[in-house]
């Protein structure tokens, strides 16, 4: 009798174990690769990263575009917080750098010219009289190679590489760039590494358009922004920095305490002196750091979504979607109107190759360009 009871107990324990195993999540994270189209008979891929908490990101190796990013609101509802297109064709036809990596040089270079070691270089002119975001075919418009992937329960990473040949878009030197996107259930980290075989200039950034309401049919003026920056860079009428570092205190550019983006955006002198909204570089007093530190926070009270920005970079370009004009229809057939997104592009200063008082963007052979930026997603 005792033997039969022991056998029965063993069977019950085994059934309980099987039940518990069946109830456990079989996978806390996932990484799936699918086709996203073709460019010049070369396949373009889409990588979908997901976690058990619901965070989901989709990335294509064309321009390293983050095509969607789903994060929870204060009620646990998932929403896509970045602008973009449902298909590759949209990005090929008309994209103001939605969600892409920018290079070789993020932001503007005055008149598309700079001198390095006594030689003048001429770049493509693609923004009024200036060079913008790497030129006509910058890093946002090329297919990157995937050189590594990894996955754990709480982290998924993909490393991409692009080799930019000497003379591409007018830049000197062959530049080898690696960018690693790492996602966790609550964050997105971007690691940049670049080397060159000849002196050149480099300033890489990520150009995600955020709307934390997850409804880009509405503007971002009710978002609250905090930037730990006591100075910004005034610009001329072509958005080239004048060279001055101006205190934010007492101006519409003061975000040292969190405030609604729309509070001061219509101030007359802002409109007349700087164009239709914020599109400026805020600089951090501690300059370049070895480890990412918290430099800003974006918050949408309605959804409760909060995004922290951490970076090793000395500055951030804050842009309020001033050039979105209703001519672009994005995901889910939503028309992207004026100020329907905000960009927080961590970087070095615009036009640094022509402004010797700005932190250097020169990269020489034997040196390594290395920066990190991270976006943390929370609710409150």
C-alpha cells in the first residue's frame, strides 16, 4: 500500500512539474528576420525584435531605419511612438530621414565646404546653400550589412556595418562604420564605432521622429521636455550656427526645467529670428563623456509615456517637425502634419569642421570614433 502511495505521489509531482512548465513563458525575447523588398536587385531585410512585456521594434538594414517602436502607456496599452512608413517604397519615395542613421555628418555644413590639413573639400549641396545629413545619398540611403546578432531573455542586439569609400559625397578617406542597436524590454541603445584610413570628419546620429502619444495625427506641443543644457547655438537664416554659445536663461530655449514644448514656440522673436520652431543644438556643460549620462526627458502626460535620453555626446539637436507640412502620408494612412513629431538627435555641433572653437569632429587613421546613446522608456 505504501509503495502505491509513493508511486501516486511521484505521478502527481510529475504532472505538477509539466503543468508549471507549460505555464511558463517559452520565450522572453524574439528576433525574426523577414524580407522588406529590393533595391537594385539587392534584398532589403526587416528585423522584428519583441519582448514578453510587449515592447516591439522593427528595423530595416536600409538606412538602419527603425520603422516602428511599440511601448506601453500608463494603462499597459501598446502604441507605436515613431513616425515612418508601412513599406520600403515609402522610404524610397519621400522620407525626411524617418528613423534612420545619419552620416557621415549629421546636421549642416556651411556651403558644403570645409578644410582639413590645408586641403579644401567640397560636399554635395542638398539643403538650400548647405550640406545636410551626409549629402544626397548619406548613410540613411544605403543597405548595411549585418555582421552580428545576439539574443538573451532580456536583451536583443544587432550589429550593422557600412564601408563608405573615399570620396563618397565628397568626404575624404574610406570610413568603416559599425552601429549596434540593442533593445531591452524598457530601452533602446545605439553604439557607434568608426575607423578611417585617411583624415576625415565624422558626426553620426539617429533621426527618430517621436510622438509619445502614439497618435501622430496630433501635434507634440503638449509633450513636456527637459534638457540639461544651459546654452544653445543660435543660427542664421539657413540654420548654420553663428559660432555663439548663448545662455538659455530668460529665453524660449530654456528647458532646464520641464515645460510644454508649445509654451514658447510661438514667441515672436523665435519665429522671426529662428524660423518656424525649434531646430537648434543644445550643448551640455560636461561636453563629451566616457559613459552615457542622463541629458534630457520627454514626457507625454496624456499617455503617461516618458522617454529618458542618455548619451556620451556633447550636444543634442532638438527639432519640432517644422518641415512636416501634410504632404506625407505615413503608417496606417495617417497624414503627418506640422509639428507632429519631435527629434532629439544626440551629436557633435553642426558645422564643426568650419568652426575651430567647437569640439573637433576630425577622425584620423589609428583613432576610433566611439559614442553611445540610449533611450529609456517608462511610464508615470
